[in-house]
C-alpha cells in the first residue's frame, strides 16, 4: 500500500480515536478499508445520478415539444371552416418547404385550400411563398390543416409531394398574385345571400284612380267644340274643311261664322253641357334601373299610356281615345331590407307626348307636352336570385292640360297603383 493511501487511512483512524504514533492493527485496517470503499462508491453513484438528471429531462421533454411547422414568410392563412371533427383521421404532415435565403426574393405560387377533406372556400386566392431551391417558380402550392391533433398547423407542399387519400382536397387554382399585395381574408367567405344587382331592367303596368264622371264647360275647350261640330258634318264637307284649314278646324269654323257661342248656349240650356265618362287610365312600361349607392337607385325608361272616355251630348255619344308615350325619371331610396323583402320610397317626374287623339271619327292634333311629377313608395319581394316582384303606389300631379277633356285635365292630382318585375343583370 502506498504512503499516500496509508496517510488517508491513518487520518481516518485518527478521526475514530487512534492515538498519534500508534500502529493500527490488521483488523483496524480492514474496517477502515471497508468504510473508505463505501464512501467512494457513494460518491461515484451521486455524481452519476447528477449527470443523468438533465439527460432524462431532455428525453422526456423532446417528444412533447416539437416545433410547429409554419408557412414560410408570406401572407397568413386563416382557417374559416366550421369546427373540425376530431374523430377524423389526421391529414399527413409534409416537411416544410425550404425558407428563402436573405438574398432571394419571394415568389408567387398558385394556392389551394383544404382541411382534412373539408372545403374552406370557393374563391381563388393566391399566396406568396419564399423562394427555395426545392420550389421552382409557378409551382402549385397546397395549404392544408391536419385535423384531430392537439395543435393543428398549416403545411405547405408542392404538387411533387406524395398525397394519400386522406390528404387535403385541392379546390381550385388562383391567378398570379403580387407578393407585396396585402392578403384579403374575405375571399374565403362565401355569402349565401343574393347580392344586390348594379343594373336591372323591368316591365310594369298599372292604372290610375280617376274621377269617373264629369260635366265639361265647353267654353274652356275650344278644340272640343270644333270637333263636336266637325263630327256633325258630312264626310265630304269635313274633308273640304280640313284641306282648306290646314287641320285647324276651330280657326276655320270661327272665321267662317260656323261657331256661335249664342247657339251653343241654347244647346247647353236644352241638353245640358257635354258629359264625360272616363275609364281608368292604363299604363305599360319598360324600365332600366341602376344603383348609385347601396341604398339609392335611379330609374328611367319608356312608358305608354291610354286614356279612354265617352262623351254624351244630348242623344249622341262619341268615343274619345288618347295615346301617350312618356319618359319617366325616378330616384328611390331603400328604407328597409330583409332577406327577401324590402321597402323603398322616392320621387320623380315624367314628360309625355300625345301621339294619337281622336273624338268620334275626327282626329285632334295635340301639340303640347304634358309634364307631371310624382311621389311613390314601394314594396319589393325577391322571387329568385335575379328576379324581383314589386308593387308601387304613386301620387301624380299634371301641370299641363290637353286640348281634349280627359280625367287628367279635370283632376290634375291622381293616385295610381303599379306592379312589375325587375330582372337583375
């Protein structure tokens, strides 16, 4: 045994009470040896345990803390599908594409969206993926979400990656997108409600509620007086009068003394003034409407109106028919809108030209334009994605009057009801 070892053991024996200078017995050496060996073994075991603690902790931590695979630098992709079914088989996770180096610029790739076979969107967005050695330009890219995992994360792969039956379903390819444009997540939302059309055309028809009966003061209607006289003439004489008057029957009769208000007064006393029965004015039209804002629209078009009356003078009756072509201009504001039903109101104006007027068998030349304004309200119901049915009551006022007596001239303020269809483009 070396002197160093003897010294250690002697120090141990002295600690146990061996006098200095005394020689220990062989039994004492054996006891001390056992104690020293036990102490050395305990020291080695302690050092080994201390060294194994971090190794065991690392082995336990690694399986549960794997870093999530994220889409390389580019626009964020948000999952907008309903909560996934956690019982479905998880989609395979494909290794992440190599990130771009600092001296490389992002490249634009075609994007398709899926999540374990669940459709995320019907739009065609695009995503910018960092350039890498394994993703050439214009390589289609699949962005998928694994389902049934504790922390699903998106993965980016190229078409070259193997896809199993449970892999994300490719929906559509998008057009190229500039890498510096902000990503619009609204493209992933599909609005099931029909959108309001920018332009629509329609057909409409209606009738005005007019005063049905009226007694006419013929002094206010010189042309009516001339037409009544012309209807009493022989057809050959009437043709002669027309050819020599240029169509101005009243002027011809007046200049030739054929009109005498005194005799008219005696007729009025004997038979009473002319009596008119007015039928409801009818209107048919085509319209074009455009949205100026989401709530305000402007409408115009072409409308045809028909006014029919029956004149009774004594025992004689004459039919009176007038045909108008008009151009309306209307502006409306949507007051309330639901899923299919909406309410609106507005105002407008219309100019009309009488293209044909006749009393009995004698035609009248109506030279004046008839101007009117109107207030209206309406209720509209959507029959289909691009077809709407509407009902529109109107309050109209006519500023000008015709040469013949009609329901409009006797009652400038009238109420009408129209209905129609609008077809959205």
